[in-house]
C-alpha cells in the first residue's frame, strides 16, 4: 500500500487525478470501520468488540469473530505503526485458548448452537490491521507457531479503503500435525479409491498453494479450505470419479460448461463459494487454472 498510487480518471477530459492516501484520524475510526464490515472485508463473522478478558488478564480485545471455517479470530487494530501490536494480539490469543468454553458460549449467543458446536480450535487466528508494520514485525510472525495475518490499511479520499496483506503465516505445529493426518488420509483414500483421484487432489493442492505467497490451508472434516484472509477455494474429499472444488467466483461471470462448472449459489454444499468446478482428469485441472487465479485475485 505504501508504493500503491490510486488515480481517479476523468473520462470527459481524458485526465487523471491522484487520490492521496491517508491514515485514520484516530484508532477508533479503524476499529469501527472494520467492525461494521468484518464479513465483507475479512470473511469473519462479528461476535464482540472491546471484549473484556477479566481482572486477571486486565485487557480488552478489539474485535472477536469466527471465520468461514469456524476458526476463532482476534482482530487488533492500530492507527499507525505500533511495535506492540503482535505481542498484544498473542497475549489475547493465549487467553482465548484458555477460555474456550467462554468463547463457545459467546458464539452460541450470537450465531447459534450449530456454529458453537463446530468451532475449529486447531486453527485460531490473529489478524493485526495497522497503518504499517516494521521488518521486525514481519520477522516476528514467522517465529511464532500461530496463524497470524499482518494487514496494512490506507484510506483514499472520503470513501475508499485499501487493505494489503503484508505477511500471512500458518501455525507451525498445526501444519506439522496436519501433514501427518493428510498422509494417513491419503493412504486410506488410496486403499479405497485407487491412486488416480488422490493424485488429482495433490495436483489441485499444488496448483492452489502455488498461486502466490500468503496462502493458508485449513483442514476441516468436510473440506480443505485455501485462504488469503478469506477463503478463495474449498476442495472436498475425493469421490470415486471426480473432485469438487468451490470457488469465490461469480457464476454469472463464467461461461458454464455442463459437467465441468456449475452455479451452486443458493444450494447447500460443504465449503464456501458459489462456483462448483468438477475435476476428473489432469487436463481438467489445467482448464480450471484461470478460474483458480480469478478466485485468488478476488480474495
């Protein structure tokens, strides 16, 4: 965002006018803007703001939420550069892991019993949104075994907000345990289905992870999610003859091909996304790459 320049084009006079970036006047403005639009901006359902951690911890969490995969999310906001934002967020994340029942009670009150029963405690997240971060901040998140996103914001003019992911890291211990579980799952799937669909799933996994830096992979029983702040793809377990991938692409923007792409908006399915892609061969994976890239870019 520091190097990004935004211009307003004037088609009548064929001119352009630079829109000067700025920071919020006060920190509360950043928090209030994110709180009002958490699901649109971050893919996180709002639960609470200024949530008290009690007299022992003696703090207040800026924002609490639940992401698309059921992972608990702490959002900490700062107006400018704050060298303590990561440590503050990790302090609250530690509190959260020690107060799971309290968090689930909050989810039950706000989102219902079903959401509370599906909280994914293997993947709690910390999202820090600030005017900027130092190189030491970026290094620090890579040293912690937690899922942390550093997001830089800028305001443009009176009605434009820009968000840029500076760093995004998955929890190291969770990744290691997950890799072992995946290996077991792949062997079990191969025993039942043969290797073709498992190999196809590996090719899809490689294609989605290779789209760019900062792609996190989250395992749920019903699907595997790929996210950059928000989910951009969900891969379901292999079926006997095909794989299903759901993307955050508007089906109306796609020339739907029967047996390959399908509009599932309004239809119940595992994962998130309104475009279903059916993959049966390695050639289908190649055909789907443009759709993968479009969903990644939209996220």
